[in-house]
C-alpha cells in the first residue's frame, strides 16, 4: 500500500499544478465570471416567493445565510452515520452486492485530478468501444471556452457546442418532463460534507443524482457507498473535472473510462449517464459518451438563462451566500413559467455549497407556492433504478446520439462552475482529508 508520506506528496503535487489567485481559485475563473449572468425573472414571474431566511437550519448546523461566504470558518466535519460492509445488498431488484472493501493503491490509478494518460492498456481497450460508431471529426477546442476559440465558436451550431449557444441534442437530458418537478442533483463529490447533505435528504425522504468525480470516488469510497445504498443515483462526472471539448478522443475516453471503472470497483455497478464538467459538450463528445454507454445530462436553460445556482462562486469569493440564494429564488420563479420541470446545477464538494443546499435551497423548493416535486433525475424521467446501471439495465436509456439543436428559451451564457476546475489550491482542505481517507482505507 502507498505510504502516508508518498500519498501526501502525490496529492500535494497535484494541487500545485495550477496557478491560483489570492482566493486560491484558478485565474481563469475571473474570465468565466464576466461571461455569466444570474438568471433574471421574466415579466410576470415571481422571482422570490419565499422570504430569504435570516438564520440557518439548526438541526443541520448551518450558519445564517448572511455569514455564508468564502471567509466563513469551517464547522465540524461530519462522520458517516452508517457504513456498509462487503456483501451489503442495495434495495433495488437484481442489484449486485457491494464488492470487497476498496483499498486505494496509487499504482492502480491515474494521478488524482489530472487528465489520465492515454497509452495504458485500459484506455486502449476502452477505445475499442468507439468502433462502429460515427464520431464527428471535430478538432478539440482550445480550452472549452468560447472567447478562447473564435473559430470553434463560429461553428457552435454545427458542433452542437453547449458552451457557446446552449446547443443540445435530442438525446441530452436537460429537464424533467413534468411541470414543477425539480430533478435534484449535486456535482463534484463525494466529499466530507456530503454526509450532511445525505442526512437532510434522508430526513426529508428525498432522492438525488450525484455526479461524481473519479478522483473523489477513490478518495472517499465509503461516502460514495453511503450515497448509493441510500437509494440515490450515481453518475459519471469525469476523472479530473476538465473541459471535455478541449480533449482528444483518447483523453475523453480516458476521463470517462477511469471514472466508470472507479465507480464499478467501489459499488459493483457502472452508470449509464454522465454530466460533462461545466456543461462543456459537443457532438463529438456526445458520440463518444454514447458509444461508451453514457447518456449526457445537463442542467436546464430556461427563462433568464442556465439554471445555475452559482453556489460555486461563493467558495470562490465572487458571491455571497445571499447572492447565490437570490439566484436560486429567481430560478424557482422562472421555473413556474415553464411547461416542463427543470434541473439545477448545485455542488456537494465544499462545506459552503452543502450548507446552502441543506439550509436554504432545498427548504425553499419544499415550501414554495406553487409546490415543487423534488426527485432524482432518473426518477423524474421515469427511469427504473435498474436502468441507471449497466449491470442491471433491462432497457437501453442511452439510445443513439443525434445532432445538436438549440431548443431552449435562452442560450447558455457560460460553462457552469469552471472556477472550481481541479486541481486547485481551493481544494486543499478536501484533498488533505482525502489523504486521511485513503490512508485509513489502506491500513
């Protein structure tokens, strides 16, 4: 097993790879902030039907909204209330039992939070999954951002590039079919404060979809198991959380393949869905994902713009908790004007983003008038839990990729939480805990 000193050095090295600003967030974050505007309420819509709370939810140790910001002191790190041994049985039918306890060994995995190499035997084997599929011959974008690649941006419609214009395919899941239904999801975990979120969801009998990063899966396997065993859906969110359109075909396959492999190793099942980091996807990336048995899920672009809570901006030091919650209230107001349900971008990577969800956004949706139904994305799509995983699926929910279209009411204005691109010194606290978690699992 990897010695403590070696594992610490490995994570420290990965965290030092990216130049950061005074807030510990990648400098690219500032350019992204300029391109993203909070959703505005359409005429006649109520942007805030629930008064903003002034104090947190006591039973979950959430601070008042007014003090949730990047300078907020950390609270106690939650501990898992329940752990599951090898052989534990998930509740849905025909699910395989949880495999033997996962023990992290650096020799078995790519470096954390770095785009994996493409010359490994595993990646070469995964590349064969593309055989017989029509993969568009688009060159990678410069960095997944419109401003950096005007040539690709000019071809956004042809490429079906979501980042530049909100282009989607008929196979992308971008909303829930039923009006006033919120497909609840959280990105970038599992992480230490995910347990606080799990407690809230359990207390309120809610299910969610967790889009997990492969590097976090191997760092926090017990938290991933707890999410899965609680009946939540697990989906692929790449290995290193970098823009997929900026990668070669081989790199995209490596990102998706290693994350699938990590999830399958820990849980015994392989997801049939994925979410591209920052929503950065085009028809080339879609075709690769589909060939690998993964259906893309993005958040809704509705009245006022993308349904992004901007919770990621709070640990970045660019927004306060109050500003993020006001954005969410605008989203709820805009959602009531839609004929369909909706999907919102939120995160469980940081304590701050979990506090916003547990103390404010989830409560606001549950007490909203008119009422919202909160479901996992698979549930709101009427997908049986079996079909969310390759090993138990009885129906193919992936289907064939189709060309991009912009059918949303407003074009996407940016690529989501790009300010949280990993690795980053903002991730030091989580990565330090990952050292302890991985070491503990190796003892």
